[in-house]
């Protein structure tokens, strides 16, 4: 018999979601209050004994009409808090009603258990292959006065330490309401002294790991730039102070959404923790008429009892297996050469051909034509929105150049920035109203460009048709979808004044709609995401784009930090990483070519330089790296990642990737600074089969799996900063 994943104690009204790894428990308490009991390591049977202590606390009030002073919604750990219910925590939801009030009082109504997982229409989400791999609990809370119903959706997978959560608000009342805030989840922890881990950053400095003690108060980690942003990735982990890469509890929350987000962590007056994750309530105001419903995006909640590394592995397999849908998700990702840092805007067909020729000789598999091939774009001041080929650069048409690339045996990729418009464009001349702007105000430029009003169907249709014309030639194998500014001048021309608070979210829904249409129409094109590097690197985009350009900072040493932070949540196959020139064009750092290759091989390898200008030695290095990468990419792109050492805390960065059958292992070690008296260091591997023997493919030395894990190997002692070494071990028995 298939084991049930959700059990309900009807009498005590306790819901238990469980698999072999985790349990999630909730119950209905006094006053119909949905109480959070537990999320963590699996418990077999919960006997209902964890009753929240009844304490009379000053200034934490009680249930309406009740004289019981020892029960307060202000202290009880809950599943979903709203404004106006005698709970002073940051509410998960705020709803403005016809009478001007925003008070709700949610009480338990009923529940439903469904096999599998309902689709979230129009939104990216984790999916199921068949209904037996997951079950979903839907607990409905109601507000009797307004007739609003809140369906809290919880899905548990059979084999994953993951709960997904989202909320659907249904207006079954008679009056319209305004949703001013609807978080996708709330979770309250009692008696845990957690620290937060977040991934803040900036353009060319994305996703740097930040770990902090939590003080009393409300801490918000958020974006209101219209995208998930470089500045704060939509991710949060809560860890014990003693949690490390391989030990201790780690709770990870990743938001499957690419727009404004907000993670609120509140340590309250009695040191309980309250966490909300959802669409940012900044400038959010959604009209919900009688009979309408609103579905929030989804949050992936991961629990690990073996530190951050296990948390990351759980996210990696979930995002790869059950968020990505592209037919390329399991395919070996091609080695790319991209002309951006090679030529910037200064190119034409004749200048590009020698790069293609060189790429062919070096074994590179795809040529990506970056920005500047369309309209009359010679710099970043014009042509966004005009997706027709720039005749001056391609006098015989784009197809002619694509044919040339294909004849050399390479695939052909093309850059687009579909969400943008330049003043200096035909699109603007024809449709000035497509540009997102507030009537009567001059919109602010950023990189000399403006946003399209993507919430409007007509605007999306125009861009879809323009792109389709080019893509239906059948000559494009890959798209790099860029987005080089954030939203401002928020206004949707199709909406009335009192609904402008819907604009940010409608923009994201419009973006998803456009991506979905393109995915459906051109399933054979590999889509790579980008937003000035990794400005929209989130689980939502993974649903449409199985890989994303990690950062505009291509310096190998900066990339150690960026890629480590990225790998907390996102799998290696999702990170594109290119070798570029030294001194690096973003930070001027000089690094060995070998190191640049080894660091780029952490993700999907490519080259972002002019191959025709390489020294003989560097050219040899590219050929060697390409050959090597083809041997190992199945493992590096899809294997299990172990972060062994971090450059944040040591003079080295080391990561290991291992094939699922434990047959092959890639180990890379980068040393940061050289020293006159170098310390002797070792690297110990993890996750190998201790009973098998592994041969180093380079030196042919043989080691026991247990030797590599317990004794380790000495790191090379070399002169010079930023030296790196890569090892490839294969099991021989
Ligand atoms: C962004 C991308 C770059 C490049 C440029 C082109 O910055 O991240 O890789 O495509 O745009 O304008």
C-alpha cells in the first residue's frame, strides 16, 4: 500500500504532512485559530501533546467575546496572521473593505486533501510528474463578515525534504475588497535562536552570502525594483548559530516569483520568530470583486538536518527536476562563445566570422550574437523594441550569418531585450503609449532605456510577433533574454486610477505570459535568462529559462563569491559562467587563464572574449579546457555539489561535484593569496563510496574513497596569487 503523506486527526484537528525526511504539523486551536506546531525532521506519530502554554500576558489581548485571558492570538504560533485580529505581528495579509476598515478575523472552516499538486495558472510553480509523488492539503480559513476565504495550500512530495506553500484568496462575499498585502506563507517558530542567511548584492556583485544574528524587531529583505533583483535575491535561510555546511539545522525559503518580493523576519517581545514571504506590499493594491479569486505565487520551504550543503542539494534537485520544464533541462549545456566582451557594439558580419572560425577550431559549440544586431543600434541609446536586423552590420540578412555559423558546425544564439523600448526607435514612433510612464510626468531613463507596459496584452502581442518572425526562420538555437534596467514610473495605461496598485504584479504576469507563449511556440530553442547579469536569477525564471547568466562580473575571483552564494539555492546547470580577458574588464584583476577556466567550469562554460586575439598559450588553454569540459560536464552540470571550503572564511575555495552513482568526482581548489611562507593545506573530499578505489585521471594515482575522505590530499604549493587546480577521479572497481 502506498504510504499516505498527509494524515488528519479529526478529533483533535491536527494535520500532519510527512514523508521519510520531514514532518509539518498544524492544528486548530481556540477560536478556530490555525496554529503552527512544527516543521522539521520527521516524527512518526504526533500524539497532540505540544499544547502552547497558556500565559496571561499584559498587552496581548484575547479572543473577541472571551474572558480567557491566557489565550492570545498575539502569542500563539500561527499559520496565517491578518490585520485587526489582536495579533501585533507583521500581518501576512491586509485587506481593505468597503467600510474603510482592514480588520479580518480568520477562522478555520474546512480542509481538503488532493493527490498531486494543483497548477497555479499563469504563475511558475513546482509541478508533479504523476499524482502519486505528492499530496496537497488545502486548509480554508474564512472571515465571516466579508465572506473572504483564504485557501492555504501545502504540498508535500514523497521523496523530498520540501513543503511548497501558496495562498488563494476567494471573495465569496457581496462587496469588492482591496488586497493590500497577501503573503504566500507565514511560519512562526518558538524557542529557536536562529540566524538569517540572505543573498544581497548589486549589479556585478550578486548573491553574496550574508549571515546575521536576529535582534528583536522587524527585519525585511526585499525588492521593490519590479524584478527579483541583484540587490536582494528572493531567498532566506534560518539556521542555528552552530549550523555549518555539513552540520546543523537549516530552513531555506525560496520564492518562485520574479518581481517585487518581501521576506519579513520578526523577533517578537517573547523571542518568538515570525516569518512572512510573499509579493512585496509596497505599491500593491489588488481589487478583488465578489466572485473573484487571487492566487499568490509559491514558496519552496526546505528543511535540512545536515547543514547548508544538504539544504542546497534539496533545492538543486527540486528546481532542476520539478521547476524547470525546458526540454533542455537534462541536456548537456553547449559551450558558448559570446561576442559581447569581444566586440561590444562594434561589429559586423565580417568581423564576427573569424571569431566563429576560431570557435570551430577550438571545439566551441555555439556562437551567441549579443546586443547590437537589430534596429540601428551602434550604442545603447537606440532601437530597443525594433527587433529587425541592422542591415549595416548584416547586409545579407541575419539568416545569412546564421547559416555561416551553422556551416561551421556551431549552433547560433541571439540576444533580445524584449521588455524594453528606446525613445529612438520605430516602436516608440508608432506606439509611444507602449512606454510605461505616469501621465503628465517625464519617465526616468536607466541605461538610456525605458520599460514596455508589459501588463498590456497588445504590447506583449507586438513583441511576440516581432520575435516570432525572427525565430520562425528555424535558424536560432538559443535566446539570451536580457533586461537591463529596473521598473520605475509605475503605471498601466489600461487600468483605472484606483487599480494602479496592480501594475507591478501585472507586469510580472505579463512577462510570464510572454515567456509561456514563446516557450510553447518555440520549444526547440534553449532560453537563457539575464538581467544585467544575475538581476533576475530566481526560481520563477527557472520555470521558463533553464539557465541564467550569473553576473556581469566575469572575474574568476569575484565569481567564487557570486557562484557560492548562487549555489545556496540554484543548481550548477542553471548558472552560466564565462572565461573573459585578464586584466578583467569589470575590476581590473589579473588571474591565470587556468583559474578562469576552472571557475567557469563550476557552471555552464563559455567564453566571453575575442578568440582571434588570444596568445598562442591562451589559445592552447582554451582548446584544453574545452576538451576537458566535454569529458566532465555531465558531472559538473548535473552532479551533487559539495562546497568544501569557502573563500569567505579561508584562503581557499574548494568545491566538489560527484556523479549520482559515485563513479566520478570533480574537485576544484582555488587558492586566494600566495605567501612567502605558505601554509600546507589539505582538502578532504566527501560523499564518496568509502569501499571503492578512485584513480586521479591526470596523475593516475589510486586512492581509496575512505582515504580521500579521511586523509584528504595535499593542495599544491605554488607561487602566485589565485592559482587553481582541478582533479578528476574515477572509480576503478
Ligand atoms: C547585459 C548583459 C551582458 C550583455 C549586455 C548587452 O549587461 O548582462 O551580458 O548582454 O547586457 O547590452
